[in-house]
């Protein structure tokens, strides 16, 4: 175990720390987070429009205009995630370079529209050019994020070189910042224009979106949606957590775009009455990470009801409230699980095990697939299982997963609890000895 700890400290932690601090990955992560509130709001209306009560569904079928009206907020929030994330990535990356963040986000969004092809169609006698809304959704995420990074890198380079228009001090600051962004923004726009012309006139790809889908999006989706992909991603998340790093945030900066695309495809397939194509999306994690990363809610129950040491019992009482809402930092750092060879094993083994069970149960048709709805991550287990699948089997598999995680954690918990109890008894003995010595 000591050799394993040394490996984590000397090899894994330094690399993972650098990865977590990498500004471009941070901008990707934070840019997508900017879209999450709107995604959740849109999901709430999607739940209402597809709430799994047959009488309600029959009523909406008889009143299609009502269903369409319920989906207006969904289309104005969830289906704009690509545009919002593009702006967010540009904003956060510019912010990290300490240049005008608002200008960075705006230039990133403009550059995205420049590389995105539009469609010509006729309305009456008028020919109109319009951008396909499919590129506003998750389908545009990869292109949006990459073009945002390219545009902001060019923008900040020109700004840092001092190639900007500087107005007199008496000019309002907002006007001054706008003119300061003019020259750097021009170079960023020219770069986006050049990329589009190059792609359209060289090779047979047709658009940047096609290149990204063939080279990056499709391979990542193939890996990310498979059982092996689920196991690898879950292992990485929890291995990073055991070193004290936020595994979900680090791995999520790479996987979130893939998961959002797959969630959107599940939503679209369900709306069209087709089979949903993906088992493993981010909402699948809601089914398996009960109580947060590590599926630690059963461990909290053990601490409250089964612990003999006062330290474990008090920690459980303090952690049960947050744990029900999937906030498990008190457990992760209070037990501790971080750098603790005894508790690291179940922390990794439990989510991988319940992940495999849930994936296979879904693949066999025993559990309904996740439907693309994105509830708040703090939604308690059982309820979250019902919401992300729209079916009682989603809640049922979470009950099964709690039992599996409980069985995995139990022997390790008993070992750790006995150690804490021995430490407490040793402390009590020492205190008694001190009192006796004081009375002599």
C-alpha cells in the first residue's frame, strides 16, 4: 500500500494537478458550466411535456398546440447549448489571460458563425439565407469550443502585443474597450474566414462541422457510449478523487461535450418516437453515483447506524444531509477517503460495479434508458433515477445500486471503524492516566 501511495503522490498527483490547472481545459469546463442552468431549466419543461402519466400524455396528444407551447422554453434554453458554450469558453479563456472577457466571448461567437454554413431557402418569392438550428444545439459544441479557443488565442496575442486602438482618457471606458477590441477582433475574424474558405475549397469535407464530426466527435461518441468507455471514465474520475483532485471536473472537461451531444440525440430520438441510441451519457452517472462520486451514500448510512467510533458516527450525522443531495466532500475529506488505502478501494470499486450492473440491465431492457433530461445534480437518489429515465425502473435500479454499494463498502468500513475506535480508546486511556498522575 505504501508503494501505491508513493506512486499516487509522485506520478499521478503532479500530472493530474497540471491537467486541472491547464487554462484551455479550464475554459472548456467553465464554458459548458455557463450553459448548465439553462439546460436544467429546459429539462424541467421537457419533463412537463413528457411526464410519464398516460392520462396527461393522452391529453397532450389531443392538444398538440399545448405541447408545442410547453416546449418553447425548452427550445430557447436546452437547444442553444452550443452557442452559449461557445461564448462561455471564449469568455473564460479571455478572462484567464486577463484581457477583456466580454470581447473574447463575443469574438468567439462571431467566429463560430463565420465557419458555420448557412442554408438558402425560399419563402414566397424571397430567397433567404439562414443558419440551421441544428448547429445551435449540442451538434455545434466541438466546433464552437475549438473555434472559440483559436479566436481568443489570436485576440489575446494581438492585445498583448499592444496592437490596439487607444482612445483618450476622457472617453467612456465601455467605448474605449470596444475600440481596443477592434483590431484584435479583426484578426480573429479573418482567421475564422480563412479557415472556412480553406475547408470549402480544399478536399471534400464541405465544412468545419463535417471535419470535426469525422475526426473527433464520432470516435469519442463510439468510445464514450460503450461499456468499456464507461468503465474507463469511471475509473479515471475516482482515481483522481482519491488523490484529492476533483475527478468529475477534470474528466468532465473532456467528456461533457460528448455527453451533451449524446443526451441531445436521445432527446431527439424520444421526441421522434424512435429508440434512443445511447445508454451512457452524463445522466447515466446520476443512476450510479448515489450520494456523489464514489456512490458514498451507503457509507454515510453505515456511519450513522453501524459505527462504533464516535468520529465515524459524528461524521455520518454531519454528512447525511449533504449526502442525500449528492454533496460528499465531507465524506471524501473527512473520513478521509483521499490517500487512504483502506477506503480508496471501495470508493473506486463501488461506482465501477454498480455502473456495470446498471449498463447491462439497461442493455437487456430491464431498466429504461436515460432520456436526455438533465435534472439538477443535487436531485436526491430515487427521484433522480425516475426523472432521468422517465420510468420507475430508473428508481428501482438506484435501490439495487445502493444495496450493491453497501455490500462493497461494508467490510472496508468495519476495518476503518475499528481503527478509529482503537484510536479513541487509546486517547481515553491516556487521558485517564494523566488524571491519575495529577492526583498523586
